[in-house]
C-alpha cells in the first residue's frame, strides 16, 4: 500500500493487499459483487493480440471502452504510465455514432445545436462525451455545416 500511495498520492481509495500475484503469462480474473454474483471476467494473455508492453514493464492493461468485448486482446492497450486508478482509462476511446446527439443525452433537440455552437465558439472541448456525434459529415471538424445538418434532422 505504501508503494501504491507513493505513485498515486491523490487517491483515497482503499488499497487491498492480496497474498497472490497475477501471472505475467495470462490467467483468468473474475469480478464478483458483494453477493457473490459474477459481474465480469477476462482471460488475459501476454502474447499477440494482447499488448505486450503491459507484461511486467510498468504499464497496466486498460480496456479501450467499457462497451468493448473484453475477451478480445485487440480491445486492450497498455496504459500511459502505471494505470489510472479512480479515473477514466488513459487509453479510453470515445465511440462516435455521428447521429447529431451532440450533448449525448439520448435525444435530438435544440440543446444539441447549443452544444455544437459552444464548441465552435471555443466554450466546449471536442473531446467532451458525445460531441463527436455532432460531426455528421464525418470530416473531423464540427462547424456550421453540422449545425445545418442537425437543424434539418430536427425539422424532419
């Protein structure tokens, strides 16, 4: 625990000491809730397609997105540094649907136009969740053309 807190002094999470380690050659990890119900499991490895950088060299394995299939080694990457406990994974990938739902609230409304205008004016960062969905033209930028497209969708 003291070594953990030296690397992550800002964390107040409890650190548990286990009397075992994780195999560098891969094994199955299972996560259960407090009632003993299996929540998730992964059978990781240290050979391709699994990231080899996380094989005892400092970085940890991080899933690219929580909705990705964690049984596929291609959906994992080596963390930046020693992982990101208590935070979003350092290798997190935003999933874009290019559907106009710029504020990612599950519905198309005038608020999506407000989000796009906010980005164009510099008030909102493009990496905010959902804003990539406003790039309807999929040209890598959110601009007035995307506002026009969202208005067209809203007006039917």
